[in-house]
């Protein structure tokens, strides 16, 4: 039985009706880290791990949520969502309902069955997957047309304001717009993007270090604040700059005296990383892999030394990967301080790569890593539409 059918059956057992089924993906970022909230460039791909949402409308104004992962039921009223979450998993779906309604989309009460297979806490954006799948489902059931970029922005707002994490737009955007077999080069200022076909021999292999250092959540916001402070300091010499996107390397070097060393290095990472995203995008555009390895290695070194978001486990994983056959490039991916590395590996070598990296990492660190061989997949989509809850026609 396919996953959508399974979800329908589970929904029927839980809520006693048919349902429409939606899914949205987690993501892996190939290059362009922490550049999104600096209005820069990123190059992520949606991956096969998803969050699934079964939904059926209710006659009242309640949202009744059931999480298969947490085996928990939760009820909330669409008219009393508040403006802040409570630190519970329901903050994600309820935050999205809040953001949609706050933006003027009137929602309809609904039963929701939520099930995810994005590994939690691995940095593969299970949060964007639940936000986007829920948002898509709620809009559809209420009969609103879907504007994917608008949905991504509202899911980001839910996470920024309701959940309280000051993330950029990358994860929600790729979860909405992902395309099978492609990575997206996204300009996080204009939100223009282009889909770039991954070179046919390249497989995405994600290595989970199995660690998540506690400083992670706090340090993310610290990095963001550091970038904002650097912009304030640099604007003394460069009036009119709005973000680090407006500063090039020459200007940064010329104005180094305005910045403490740590801020200077943060800026150097962001500015050089934008350049590397453009270079990798160009390679993919031409179907090439030459130079990929150096660009990904430079990205990792920049995150380790300038942005200071790596950790020993990530460095060891990248170093081991770099020694394997058939590797086009390896670097840490996502927010940092643990989580995963992304490895571009020749398809013919992927299975051997997985075995050897797992063994070497385990003997170096003492933890058995999860290693996922992934394909770039489609973004959010409707998988099954129940006849009895077709979206209403808007009046
Ligand atoms: C997290 C955030 C993204 C992005 C990355 C780092 O995944 O959710 O917005 O900032 O970290 O590139």
C-alpha cells in the first residue's frame, strides 16, 4: 500500500471519514549556509523525507490535530490561537494557522492527521515540512488558491514569531517549490529562483553525525544579530546598505577597521559563500562537476573558521568523506553545531561510500551514523483528494 493510501486508512480509523492527503518535503542545502537571512543566495534541494497531512473539514471552528509520531491528540479553536507558541510540537501547525489567518486567509475548522518521516533534530528541516504541509492543507480545505511563495513566507513568519526561531526563508521556500531531480538556486532577496538539474551521475548522500550540540538554537540567533550589527557598523562608510548582500569583498576589506575581528570573519563567510553558490549554480547549469570539490571544501572551511558553526563531529565526517572514492564534494549542511553533512557522490560509489564512512566515523567518534542516499524530490503536493471534501468554490 502506498503512503497516501496508508494515511487515508489511518485517518478513517482516527476520525471516521475520508480525507485529502498532502505532503511536503524536508530539505538538504548543497551550498549557501546562513546566507538566506542576509538576503543572499542558497542552493537547496527537497528530499524524499516528508511530512504528510490528512485533512477533512469540520462544521465548527476547531482544529483537531493528531500526531502519529507523538501519538497525541490536540484541540484548538481557530478563534483563540494566541500569538505565541508554548514549546509544544503543535506550535508548528497552529503557528501556520495563526499566520495564515493573520494575513487575511479565513480558515475552516478541520481534523488533521499528521505523520512525518523527516528525521527529527537532524537539521533536515522537519519543521518546514510540517509547516508547509499543514499550510497547504488548511488553505486547500478552506478553498483558497495556493501561492507557493506566499505560503513559504507565511510559514517562515509562523516559525519566526509563533515558534520563536529567527530562521531565514530557505527551508520553507524549497519545501514549497522543490523540483524532482533539481536543486534550486534561490535569491533570498528577490525570491527569484532557478531550477538546476543535478548532474546525472551525482547522488545526494546525507551523513548524520548523530549529535546536536545544545548551543545550536542560541548561537543561530547570535550569528544573525552579529550580521545585523556588522551592517550597522559598515554603513558608517557604506551608507544605504541594507544587508550583507549589498557589500562586496573589496568593500569589506577596505572597511575592516570598522569591525571587531569576529564580525569581520562573519561577513567574510557570508560574502564568500554567496560567490560559491553562484559558482556551483553555474557548474550545475553547465552540467559540470569540475571544481565542485574545492568549492564545497572552501565552504566547509569558511563555516568552521570564519562563521564558527561547525564542530568536531562534522569536521571528522567531512574529512572522512573527502578521502573516499567517487566523491565530488562534502561539507556540513544546515544551521550547524551538529546535524548532517551533504556529500555529492558518484552514483556507482554511493553504497560503498555509505559503508566505509559509517565504519570510519564510528571508530573515530564512537557513534554509528545514519547515512541516507537521497534523491532531489518534488516540493509540496496534493497526493489524494477525497470526493467529500473537495475545496469549496469561493464566493
Ligand atoms: C536553518 C534555517 C535556514 C538557514 C540555515 C542555514 O536551516 O532554518 O533558514 O538559515 O539554517 O543556512
